[in-house]
C-alpha cells in the first residue's frame, strides 16, 4: 500500500503558511515510517492563482490539504465532493486520482474527536465566532450531536441565527455554554489579539474552544481559563483531521 505512494507529492494550499502545522506533521510521519514522499507549503495569493494551480499543478500530487482562505473558494474548481464536504459546504482535503480532483472535509472528524473528553450534556447550545470554512465543519458536527448553534459575525443575519458582536452580553453568554472561536484572531505573531467577545463573562460550566493552535494558549483561552471554564486549543483537531486526510489518500491508492 505505502509502496505505491513512494515519490508521491502532497501539500497544503493557503495564503500564509509560514507557521503551518501540516508540513511538519507529515514530514515527521514520512521520516518515521520510511515513506519516500514530500509535503509542500503552497502559498497562493488569490482565487485566480488557486484555479490556475489546480489546473496546472494538482495532477502532479496525490493529495493536498486546504486552509484559510480557500476552504469554500476551492469548491468550484473540483470535479466532485464527498457527501460530508457537500453537506458542510467546505473542503480541507483534496484527493487527485484517475484525472479527477475530489474534495473531502476531515475538519468535522477532527473537531468531533477533539471535543469528546470535554463535551457534556449541559453543552446543548453553542455560539460560534465567525462564519468561515472552519465554522461550517464545527456547525455540522454540533448539529449532528443535537446542539443548537448560533454565530457571531461582523455581518449579522439574525434570520440565520447569525448575530452581531455588539449583541454579546451576559444573557447571551449564559445561554450558550459552549463557545468556539473559529476566527484567526490571536494567531502568532498577533498573540495580543482576540475576538471582540466578552470572554470574561464565561464561568465554570462553559466549554471554550479556540481552533487556533499557535500559540498553544491564546489570550482568548487564557481569559476563559481564568474564569474556570474548560478550554482546548485546535491542536488535537488538526492531528485528527491530518490522520483522516492520510487515510483518504492511502486507502484510495491501496
């Protein structure tokens, strides 16, 4: 199975990837398991560059991961989607085989597995900060678990349960005992930033998740922990989703 992947190329598509997790994860995996393959960071400046890369370069790769800001933008350039990626409306993994580029979403798998040790019955309502590609996978997982989901966004759409940040108050925070930061605010090197959300209003029954993994504890999580909330960062989610991506690439080539 692995022998067929020797000399294979993999990569990560995104805009700014200097501190990405995926490259080091897969390079360590290749070295440990003696796999003769490469994993590249592929920085693309805009959607037109993404479209050109997929057309001209993707056929040289077995598969790629996709990150900010292209998880939804990549969809029109693919030949098909898995049922989960179609339901979520975002792609973070692409497999190229037999001349076709198929999109998958392993973020959902990663998020569900990462929250298992902390998720409790009281977490029946969740507030997601942001509405991008990562939030779509989080929403998909939580709704499948029976959780009521709402969003905070800079562009409110109340009829879709998307509210403005200025509406966040003690009543709202008390109503949503699970808070998930799906924005990049607080990512290294801008560690002094955080979403415009009154995180100091959370308490010991709250479960606060930040999908950021660098730094390992964002200002957002630090403030939540100080108020007694359970907190996790995005590292476990990334590890689970990366393993699932590999499973898709390898099983499809076995």
